[in-house]
């Protein structure tokens, strides 16, 4: 027998883990994009990303924070808006 509060607690903890994983992947993609935009060589970017995956316990929160901020402010658009007129 599980109390309703226990089921709610487990559901909320599972949701937090899923959201943290999604925002961590979002933060990693922002890192990859911004490192490429700053002309960091692909081998160095890949080695930094592999290093951060190996120590994911340390990098989960910063990547999650960057992922959340990216959703709010669209960090990939730092260079300004594209000129969408074709003339």
C-alpha cells in the first residue's frame, strides 16, 4: 500500500529527472553551437564534450541552467537577427 503523497512525490521526482536530462542535452547543444561559432576546433569541442559527459555529475546543473536560459533568451541568436529580405 502506497500513500497518495508518496505517489505524488515519486511522480514529481521522476519528472524532475526527465526535465533535468532534457535541459542538460539542451545546454550541451548550446555549448557545441557557441564553441563552433567561436571557431574552436571540432576535436577540442569533442574532447571537452566527452570530458563533461565523463564528469556529468558535476556538469549536470550548469548545463541544465544554460538549457533553461537558452529557452528564455535564445542564446544561439547572439549575433543578431538574420536579414530575411532577399532583395
